[in-house]
């Protein structure tokens, strides 16, 4: 199943977020399909694939003190659907 994960943080936490990201790895049972950094700042957007909520919970755990998460299921369409099935 695919999920959109939007992570936002306060400008005062920018340095902490960048520092942690360098040494942090995604949980093994979660596959990152695409990731984007909002050029306006303080937000990243990910599309991830996982079979259950364990990967989503694990991904949040290390960040819950500095990031706000919006996570919801998504379904690929058009070109994206073709790319994911080939």
C-alpha cells in the first residue's frame, strides 16, 4: 500500500532536522518511492510503500519531537502507475 507522508517543522528546528537526517535510515519494511524538499522550506514530502502500519510508526518514532506528520493512503495514477508496475 502507498502512503503520502508530509513532514513539517518549525524554522527554529531546521538545523536539528538537517543534522538528524544525515545519520537516519528508513525502517527496513518501508520503501521510499519518491521524496521532495519544499523549496519554500520546513517541509518534506514522501511517497512510501509498506504492507502494514509498523513501518509508518517506526518512521515517526525518531522524529515526533521535531516534526508534524500528515500521513494518508494514496493510489498511483497515469504515468506514475505505469512506472511502479514496470
